[in-house]
C-alpha cells in the first residue's frame, strides 16, 4: 500500500475531512483563509505558503499537475505546528484534445550528444527557477492577456510530432506574426532572457510566491534579467524560434514547479480572487 493511500485512509479513519473539492489535472485551486501565522498547505511533497492577500485574508495557490494521478489526494492546512483543516481533492481528467504536427526531424530526435547535453542543461536551469519560491507578492492586479489575437492551440492538448505522441502542450499559443508586440500579463521580475533549443527566444517573469509566466519562440527582447515589469509593459517580440511549425507566441504558467493552464489560472484569479 503506497504512502498516499495510507494518508487518505488515515484522513477518513479519523473522520477528519472538512471539505471535498473537485479539480481537474492541469489546473489550480485558490484557497482563501483569514489571516493566520505561518499559514501553509501540505499536499503530497509540497508545502505551499499562504500569500498575504488583503487586510483580512490570505491565499494559497495549489497546483495540480497535468500528469497527476487521478482520484483523491489529501491536504492539510496548518498555522505553525497547529493543524487547522483537512481537505480532500478529487482530481479528474480535463477535456484535452490531440494535435498532429509536422516539424523538422532535428527537433523531434536530437541528432548529437552536444544537443542532448544542451537541452538537458536548459531544462535543469529552467526548473531551478520554477522551483524557487520568492517571498514577494507582485500579484496585486488582475491579469491581462499578452496580446489580443486568437488562440490557436490550447493547454493540455496531446502533441503528436510526425505521427508519434511526444508530449502534451504545456501552454497556450496565440496567433502572431514575427515581430508582434508581447506584453507581460502582470507585475513581476524578469528572471530569464535567453535563446533555447526547444523554446527558442524565451522570457520568464517571476510574479512571486512560486508563480511564473513564460513567453516562448520570441524573435526579440525588450527586457533584461533583473528588470521589474508592470502589467501591460512590452517585454518582447513574437517569432518562430525553437521547435515550431510557424510564428506564434507560446504562453505558459508554472506554479510551484507545476505546469498549469494559463487561461484557467488567469480567469480564476481575476474572477474568484480579486472580486
């Protein structure tokens, strides 16, 4: 019997479940509470701190990975060493589609040891950023889209490259000609500006407390690492760099190292949190 199942059985045995909540893989749950000292949510291997939100409330942003095991997972709310509440999340599969794409073979199977080494380093460097929790909250405003064009590919779609399922789509794509203006979705601090093999021209913005927005396949940059940016500020120009079938902007969100749907995150934050 695995550890997670034992924890769930323990929760039920004590009749200690205060709330059951349905969520979908690849989404987030915003948990609000009155102000508490050293407030946090422990779920799986993660300990998620509550963010000071307003004069009377705090907020914990709980992510559920696209690859999460479906079914029930137990979470506990603490103030210091004191347990306040037990929650059970019922993780269901989201309604995600499948996409067939044709790309250059060099971006499907890496042809050399050097490229494999490069992409491994880029991946590791990115997750060092995503797993860092900066204890500064920039999220004091509603989110805004990075551009006003239509979306062409949604988060969670299975990506079939040249007839083989390779991965799922970890963000949302916006239609954009090369050189189109890209705006930051909310206040934050720029923590990466680079040209990478798969993601191409990349900008990553830290919004504080484990929330990051990422802008990929860019053709040019208007910011540098360390810049503090404000919602709607121009940060880059769209392009067709990296593994792409054509020019567009790819926007993705990472929350405590977990890839989640950007549109779901922004919609829930704007409508449930700030109203």
